[in-house]
C-alpha cells in the first residue's frame, strides 16, 4: 500500500490569490508527478521531478510552479489563481515501474 | 512515442453483466501494462498490472492479459456490481519509467 498525501482535499479561493498545493510521500521515491485532470477525466502531466532539485515541465503547459527541496515533498504553487485554474490536481510518486497516486485536490477559483 | 488507446465511454451495464473495456497500446520495447480505477472524489488506485507478454493481472474479480501479438490489455470482469461504478484507466510504463495513460472509461452499473 502506497502512502502519498495531498492537502487540502478541497479549496475554494478568489481570483488573484496565491496558493500552494501540498504533496508528500513516505516511500522514499525519487520520481514524483503532478497531473491536472479535466472534467472529461483525461490526465494531463504538468510537472515532474526525478529527485531533489530536479523539476521539469510536463506535456501540458501550466502557469503553476513546483519545487523539490526534500525527497518526500513536492508542492505546487500558483502565484495568482484564475478561474481557468479550476480543476482536480493529482500528485503521484513512482516506485519501480508503478505510479501511486494521492487522493487529489479539487481547486475552485471564483 | 508511446501511447495508450482505450474504449470510449460511458459504459452502462446492469448488475451481474459481463464487462469488457478494450485497451491497445503503441510502444517500443516491452512496456509494463496497468489498469487503474478512480472512484468519485478520489485519486487513481492501481487495480492490476502485467509486466511481460502472456502475463495475466487479476484483482477483485477483474482480469487483463498482456497480449503482445495484438498489443492489447483488455479489462474483463465476469459479473459487475454497483460498487464497480468508477472510471477505469489503462496505462503503460516503459523501461525509463515514463507512464502514459489512456483517456479513461466511465463505467456505471445499475441495480
């Protein structure tokens, strides 16, 4: 069983606010990922990291940024939230050949 | 590049019906293949996996067989329950650890 956590689970916030979505895992995995999931269900990779101090942009362009200062922690930040950022955000880490997902953060920007 | 194509939904079945969700892949080499399930309001959970040709992954009554000759990994269950209602994702992982997901198939099971 994988241990990967995301907070908050739900967030409703006004336009222009700065937000940070937290993601932590206790498995010591080097590889971590952020996905944005649209209402049509498809997953879009927005950021990934292969280890401490490594961050890369994914397939879908995003205005968010990420950092990886510690192996277990991979936060995602939006400097100025907009209604177009409303979505489900899923964090994952990878052990061997399998990705393990957190429960997700449902973000609504008014 | 690597990719996964899965059956479009939504799929609606009556309880105890037989389920098949088709999945085909394109990849170089020998990827590992996965099915994930997502229940409402939750993240993706690993349902089953297979790492080489002819392997069968199984869990909770679901099965899928890695068919290299047809590049397929179809998900099956003999008798679905209402609690199986969810979104199902087919995925592959190549030898560098990059994963590709299908677009997801929503299953609704009616009593």
